[in-house]
């Protein structure tokens, strides 16, 4: 524990202590800011407590309270304080700004601002600026059928909900990339600042170009407590905080205290100084044409939690302590004494004077609030669909891989698709970015560097010229933090632009919860009429489980698909293109779409190519289909259906068909491939789902189905449980078996290899009887031989590794049956 002077210096109490000195506010200004502060605080408490009597014109009684008290007050005063003082600078300097509320459950602060600025009543006319509207405004907060306690999509001016903590800074930076005049004023809760994602996102300044990008002004709000615990950064010395932020590359400016009048002056002076610093840096870079990385300002605001509330109730601390975090006084229904304390507290904000006629005076609004789209609650950037421009897309057909015969040629699907991405980057130099955690080159997307390098505002070394692909004005965003990449992308698309995140499949789980939150945001947006659709969040997963054999067990996890499949069918799509032309078709579709989370899974290595571009377009448009070129059941009943979903599983499934036909040339096999995973689910549960009649026409309802799947097998069972003949579906997929393997040996471990599939098919066709015994024995022996060679030599037998669909003998014999 520090000595007494240090404890006093980090206390939130006392006359304002600030780095920047000055008194920019007149006496009248101070009176107006005090009134606006009180009005906002009153609204924040009213949202938590009041169902009726919105202006306390009558004595407060418990039947006028909400029966269930929900909401958080603790961070509201500091956020309101910051918001209203920044409004002065918006008016003075005509700033283009948005406000991002990082503290959890921070809605009372931003909702009160939106209501006082008039935006709320504009988008919700029934919540009018009068006593009746105010009563509705209070009642709907954290109330069934109403709005949540986060800055949800219903909140005007919000692109950041704050339900899950840690993403405010990355969202803010994402919003200012390619918005050169935008300032994102971002409140960072001191609880939020303890999260890993937030800690990494401070490094975003190393990727901010002061010529082409806007700026983020972070305000770290040290109100001292979380739900029931002190916050780390509020209990360390000024020196540590100063060293921390200087080490991150920021210039920290402190504003601390609880004396309202002196705090008004300190905050006004500090915010203005920071805005002028931002403009100075931008002007220097833009006038000189030389991008540089300044020490961007950060404000550290230390104020009491629940500021302006009662310091103690019944001898127990409230203001400045964790009890002010959520509902400050919880027992007002049971305790007349505490109800009286609440009423006195609320009346101290002078609601009858400040809301005469049910709204604040025109004079106060005019003096303190910007107008039109300069209001942070009405900035179109925060409703990004209104300013979104379509991507200028090249014709993906021009990048087609040549396929003369199906499953004969090996080609690099991902490297080829990179040429398509390169030209998208070139065509959209201010509207599209590629995001990823240090894997663009590894994921075979390096061709994009021909159109846009990796953004880098750090120092440069001589060797960077030798393939470093770094540039201050790049279009590729790489940092080894999946959270930061995802946060940047979310902020970028929510503010009206387009993008793609590429990542290794096994480690995309790092952002499971972030994607979950974005899905919820999109789903809720569909219910909010004034929200305009934004570009889809596109995720490309590569370095897939079946080609992580060299990296071992830790790199083998395809379970992200399970996470996404759990989300609302209105907002998620999953595609597993089997080859390069399908990958091009799918990516074109995803990049043109709106309001989805699109997940595309495709391996980065060379693979067999199956479909011409025209065939790929038809196949991807359907999302699922019978492949007659690999089937032998035309105009006849199939003996077995061999289905696949994913590039590697498709390869093994086709090889299994080849093995079966070598042993049973007269076998009637139907080959089915799935690109759109949600085709499997019932049409009742997903808009992409097949009708049962369509399902039966493809899979039958009475034949065995050997389904080779990219991910965990039970996902397919879950999606198809309603289907006719679902008991006939036998799914093979990843079963959490792996090590340092060869590709085929890894498949054998999980029974997704060609031998296992062929044996499984034989086992499911009882009509073969003893005819199948010799074939099964041969397949099993060949499987063991291949596995033993992998263990002995370290590679798969070349004749298996380099397998192609037979184009002599058997292949020619099959063709007449298809004509």
C-alpha cells in the first residue's frame, strides 16, 4: 500500500487536478453545463427507477417505481460529463464525431444524450420531448418489450453495444480507418481495461495513418470499481499510469476530482487541448504528405463511481464505491426511508425546473447541443448502411481455373482467389481492407500486396525492403491479436465500409464470443426500422484441420462452424466450396451481401479441381447437388449415396467411390456435394434449407448415406434430424483424434479417409452379402499399409497422395452410362 500522499493523489475526490490548466468556460457556461449535467443524470436515474410520475410532480411512491429495478448508474456520470463537454468542441470546430461507450451497461449515459439532443424522438416519434414521452422513455428502459441497458442497435449513434467488454478501442479504430475527418470519442471503462482484447487494442495507433485516417480520442474512465471489486488501473500510481500509456505510444492527460465546477473547467480545457493536438498532427502529416506516428492523446478521467449520488446511506458507502455500480439503492420498495433518500437525490437534479413543459429549454439545447448530423447521436457513420457504397467488383469469372476433366488437375485454389482479392483491393482503395493475424502470406493471399501493402506505422529496417510488404498507406491490416483484427473489421463495416478477415481455422475460436456479439447486433438491427443494412462480416478460414497434420493436435479444431450454426438463421451463412472455381463464386456472393456473418472454409494448399466455372456457378447457386460425373446411378435406384462437404472430405469421398467401383463395377453410386451447409437443415428452420421433397430427390429416404464432413460429425446429425430417412445418414468427420500425422494418416485416425468410407459403404449395403468380404479385407489391408508407411517413412504413398479420378479404363467405362 502506498504512502498517504499517493493515496490522496489517486483519490477521485477533491478540487479538480488536471495536466492541462485553463478556465475556458464563462460563469454562464458553467451554469448551463451544470444544468445539462443535472438533466442527464436525472434521466439516467429515471430510466432505472421510474414507471410513472416522470417529473416528480407528486411525492414519489413505490407504486410509481418499476417493479423490477434494472440498470447501471455507476459509469453514467463520467460518460455524460465527457459527452457534453465534447459537444462544445463539435460546435466550436465543426467536428465530425461519434461516441463509443465502452463501460458495460453504459446505455443510460448515451440514451440521455440522444434524448436531450432530440435524436431519440426523431427516430422514435412516440417517445416525444414532453412529459408523456418522458414517461415512455423511462418505462421502456430494461423493461419487457423495451430496450436494453447496453448501447444496443436501438440506441441512436451507437456502433458498439458494450455488452461484452474489451472491444471499444478496436471498434473505434475500425470506424476511423479511411474516415480522415472522423474523431471517435471513446470511453474505456476501467473494468473493461483489464481485458486482454482491450489491452492489445491500444496498439492500434501503430496502424493509424494521420493522412488517410481519422483519430480516436480515448478517455480511460477510472471510477474505481467493478461490480464488487476495485479496478486495477485505479489503484496504481500516476507514474505507473503515465509510463503505461507512454509505453503504448500515447500522451496521457489527467482530469481528476469530484468538485463539479472545477471539473467542468478542467475537462473543457483538456478536451480542447486534445482536439487541437489531433488537428495539429493531422495537418502536419497532410501538409507534408509524410505519414508519421505521433504520441496521440489519451485522457485519464478519475471521478467517483456514481458521482453526485449520496456518499453514504445508513453509514455504508455508496458514491465512490462498488455499491453505486448497478442499481444504487436496491430496496426502495421495502424501505420507506430509502425511498425518501432516492426522492431527495432525484429532486436535487431539479427536474421540475429543468424539464418545464416536459423538456429542457430551447436555450439550453441550443447552447450545448450540436444540430443535425453533427450530433454524435445522429452521425450517419454510426448508421453505416446510410453511407455504404457498393464494392466495385471485378468479374470473378475472369479468374477461373481451367478444368478439362473433373478431379484430374491439381491447382492452388487460394492463391488463385488471391488474384481476385488483389483486384478488389485495387478497385476499392478507400472502401475495403483485408484483416488477419499475421497470416496473409501464409494463407496464400500474398498477391494482394500488389495492390495494397500491409499497414505499418512503426519503425522500418533495411531488410523490410526484401519482401516485407510494409507501407504506411497499406490496405492489409495484420496484428497477432485476433480480437483486434475482428474489432477493427466490425468497426470498419459498421461505419459503412467492406472487409474480410482471414485466419487459421483452429485459432478462430479466439473470437468466438466477438462473432457471437456481432451476430446478435445484426439480428437486433433487423428489428430496428431506421437501421440500414451494412456490409456482411466475412470470415475466411484456411489452414484447415485436415491440413494441419504437420502442426499437430493443437492446430486441429474445426469447431467454429458449430458456434456459427448456433446463431440466428437470419444472419449467418456457412460455405465450404470444394474447389477453386466454387471458392471464387462463393467469395463474390459473400462480398456483395449485407447484414450477414459469412463463414467460408477453404484450404490453402493445392487440391483437385472438379468443376468448370459455369458448373461451379450453378453448383454454388444451388448450394447442394448431385455430381453426375462421379455417379453411376443415372435413371436407376442408387445402392448408396456418397456425400461430402469440404474440399479435403470431397477428395477422400471421390477416392472412396473409385475404390468401390474397382471392386464392384456394377454398383449404383450417387455422388452428392454440399457447398452451403444450411441446405441440410429443414426449410422450416432456415431460409436456405431444402424442402423435404428436394431432400429426398437428392439423398433418397431409404438408401444409406455415407457423409464425409469437414467438421465434427454431430453437427450434420443435428442439422438433419428432421429429414426423411435421417436414420440412414452415417456421418464421418473430425473426432478429436490427431497428432503429427501425414494428411492421409490423420484422415485414417478420424475415419474420414477413402478406405474407411469405402468399408463403411460396404457395411451399409447388406445386399452385397459375402461379395463384400474380400473387398473389405483388401481395403483394410491397404489402409494399414498406408498407415504403417506414414509411421515409417513420414509421407503418404505417392500413388495415394497423387490420386486422381481415373481417366483411363474405369473412368471411360463410366462415361457411357452418363450420356
